[in-house]
């Protein structure tokens, strides 16, 4: 799978969680399975993604009111992560 396709897959997974109630576990499983994409990016990308995924998993154990992590904020951060990953891949391709 091309990295652009992988990024779209991850965008779709984030949207599915937000729009139609897909599970946090399914999102995290999909995200973590993309080893080729993560290995193509600087190591910091994997660290940041794992931080967000861990917070999503922790937050899914509690109701929105009792958790210090906003699921919507974390999903927004994952969208930004994907934008930054896209930029990093484009820079690498153009060098």
C-alpha cells in the first residue's frame, strides 16, 4: 500500500470513530498496523501517535465527563498528525 493510501485509510478510521461510532480499539488497531508508514517518518511521529492513541484508549474506559482527555480533541490532534505526516512525506519525496 502506498503511503498516501495509508494516510487516507487512517483519515477514514478517525472519521469512522467520530461519525458512526466505530470503536477506539478498532481505530488503534488500524493505526498501529501501519508499520511501513510509521517507519518512513521520523521517529518522533511514532512517539506522538502512540501518545494520542494511548490517551484515546484510556479515555474510552471512562465517560466523557470523568476523563481528562477529550476524545474530540484527540481526534483533532490525529488529523493534524496526518497533515504533518503528509507534509513530511512530500518533503522526502521532493528531495
